[in-house]
């Protein structure tokens, strides 16, 4: 090879090396851009307010006004409330007080304890004959609820976990609604999120009941739900094989049996957000139980991306309700 040919070859090699460097730089920039895009997508992803517990800094809880109803010739419905608990001394007093101060005469309230070894029993004893309670080992929350309701004579039922609280006037509001809407079997309302100190940190304003969306995800605030006694008589007690999605299973069975649901236009209760709550501790159990329920009611287990996509219409309505309420255009 002569000198001219060798110089030409070297020049071509240098050009290829420079081209390779440019391509490597472009590839590196593309990878970095992709990584930044994924990071930003995770950061700016909008979480629906219904599942966004901490929406603002803690503030004093603002409770709704207690409604006044005209005197009715019909007697008040008998309401049975059960609080399942286990080592729940941190928030149990607030839960109990929220029930005992409801200013509702015909209420049967029982705290069903699972054999706590903290201060729960001493707290229960403080209430004397103002409170019914039992303490015995159980196989989980569903069994505790079933034991609490066993043998109770009532017209309306509901359960309140030992860290959540009813808002003032809730039982009177629910009873009046059931009296004036004899065709409705199952109700629930809007919820308020509170922190460990009982301060408000967010609200969830829900759109009307959507039976199709309910088959994909449980959006019903458990602490706000009440049902007529004949619902439980028809579909049976809570399934004790469930430890996370027991309320979703109960709701889906009631819906499948043809009972009529209604979302009430009122904040009924507060959901307390704290590190020790079941929602955080039993996440893996919850995923397994949710897959089981989707298989049962949809006939297959959809991918999470499909669940998200099919929930978009409901969550869009929920987001609209949320912002209409925050802007004062939706009054509750």
C-alpha cells in the first residue's frame, strides 16, 4: 500500500471514530432523557383525591352542621354498630366517643376486642355500663365483626374501625335517609382524612355510585357505609377468609344480589391515616384478595394497566366533584 492510500485509509478510520463518538453521545443523551422522562412522569403523576390521603398540611377538623328533621310518626330505626379492635388503645377513645355522642337513642354499640394486651381493656372498662364490649381471641377482623353482630336486633348495620370516627349527626342523618327512601338498601358517603392527632389532612368527595367501577376497585369509604339488616340476612356474614378486602367482598356480594346502593351527599366519617393501620400492613394480602375478587366478578384478572384505564371515567368524575367542592360550586 502506497503512502497516499494509507493516508486515505487513516482519514476514513478517523472519520468513523468521530462518527462513533457522536453516536455514543447521542445514545447516552437519549438514555438520560428517557430516564428523566420516566422520573418526571412518576413525580407528576396525578393521584385521584379519593386515594390521596395527605392533601394538605394538618388543620383543625371542620365538621358539618347537624341536620334538624321534622317530627316523624314512624319510630327511629334501630342501628347496630360494631367496632372490631386489637391493641387499638392509641385511638380507641376517640372512636368510642364519636359513637356515644351521636345523640341517637336507638343504638346498639359493641366493641369486639380480639384479646388485646395493651391498654385497650382498661379503656373499655372506664366506660362502665355506657358501653358493651367483649374480649376474646379471634381469627381476624371479619370474625370479630360477625361475632359483634351475632344475635343483635336492629334495622340498620355498620361497623367502625378502632381508629376511625363518625362525624356529628351521622346516625340521625342515615336513619332519616333510610326512612324516607325505603327502596334503598345500602348507603355510603363522603369521607375526611385525619392524622394521628385528629387534624384534617384531606377530603374525598365521591360521584354517584358506579356498579361497573366497583367491580374493578373498592372506592366505597368503609367507615361511611351502612346497610339494612335484610342485606346481611340475604347474603350472609362477612367472609372470614378475607383479611384485607372483607368489606369489598361484602359490598360486591350485596351488589350482585341486586340490592340498591346510594352515595349520600354528606361527609359521614373520618378515616385516620397512620403508620400502623391495616391498609399499610397487609398490602401483599390485599393484592392477592383483590385479584381473587376481580377473577370472581369479572371472570378474569385484568392487568393493572387495564384496571387503571377502565377506572378513568369514574376517577375523572371523582376529580371533577373534588374540584367543584374545593371551588365552592358543589355544596354539601
